[in-house]
């Protein structure tokens, strides 16, 4: 294919991806209330547990609900259409790749999606509720000559933004094995170096856990830091397996050629 033919093919793929996303967005507008109900469910459970009454989400501008629902519809459309969009882009890229590169790209794509979805579900099911229970639990009543109350007034936009940040942050954190696995395959990191860094990884996991879980809630921080440290050690095993496979391949090639192709440690 000529350069102009490549551009024409790319335009076709991008047009198809845009049409798929547009159709998914239009369809998602029929489910934006379902998205809002599902996304805010941990917050509503935490609110009820902390304050003993059903929650109320407010909006401070006439257009706030519309933009919140529009944002949810677009995020939902992106999740639904992303496999089809990736497939369109893959049909443009795949002809220029070797068979080994295709297998690697497919493996990385599947692993990336799996880890991100797993991390997002982990944050939704196990992190968001304890964190929000602690934060809503800061409400209290002060007695005295001039009694007063501290009660939460939660905006729709703030609640959706909090939950989306929680899901995106935990999903991105669970990409650690994919990132380190790719770096190990490229030879930029090795299992021995990662193992030596293990004690620092424990501290960094606690720090990242504290950043991704708002508030000084120790339980939610530990629930995030523990899996992160476990994923780092899983990454060490993954990089070691990659190095082992590479070494075996070099040993087999060395036997065929009679040359010493195995690098020294």
C-alpha cells in the first residue's frame, strides 16, 4: 500500500470507530439513571450506615444533572464500544506486524483490559465503601451553650467524580504487572533488581494506597496497599518467567550454532 492508501485506510478505521462510539453514546442515554444508581450504590450504603438515614444528593446549578448524566453516558459508551474501537485500530495496525509481534500485542491488550477491570471492581467492591463510611462518619453533633451539627451535603457531580476517580485510580494501579512485564520483556528491568527493590516497594505501596484512598482511614489504605505489594511480587515472578524463557531459547540456539549466546549475570 502507498502512503495515501494507508491514510485512506486509517480514515476509514477512525470513521468506523467514531460511528461505533456515537451509536453507543446514544444508546447509553437510555441507561444513565442505571449508571448513576450503580455507581453511587457504595456511597449510599456508606451514608446510611454512617448517618442512619437515606442519602440525598443535591445539585447547585440547573444544568448539573444534565452534565452528570451526559458524562456517565459517555463513560458507559466508551466501555461498551472500546472492544470494537480496538478491533478497528487493530485491523489497521496488524498488517504491519510480524506473527510474534501480533501475539505479544494481543497478550498485552488482553492483560491490560483484564487488570484494569479487575482493579476497578476491586476498588468498587472493597475500597469505596469503607473509605466513604469513614468520611461520612465525620459528621457529628456538638453540644453546649450553642449546639450545632456537621452534616454532609453531597453534590451529584462531586459524588460521581469521587467514584470515577476511585475506579480509575484502582484500575490504573492494577496495571503494575503489565507494565513491569513489558519492561522485563524489553530487558529494561530484571527479576533480581526488582527483588532487591522489594523492601522499598512495600513502603511505596503504603504511600500509593494512602493517595488512592482519601482520608486517614487505615483499613482502606491497607486494603489497597496489600494488593499493590502482592502485584509487585507477582510482577517479579512474571519477569523471572520471561527471563527463563529467553534463557532457554538462547541455550537452544547456542546448541545449534555452537556459540555462547547466553549473557552473564
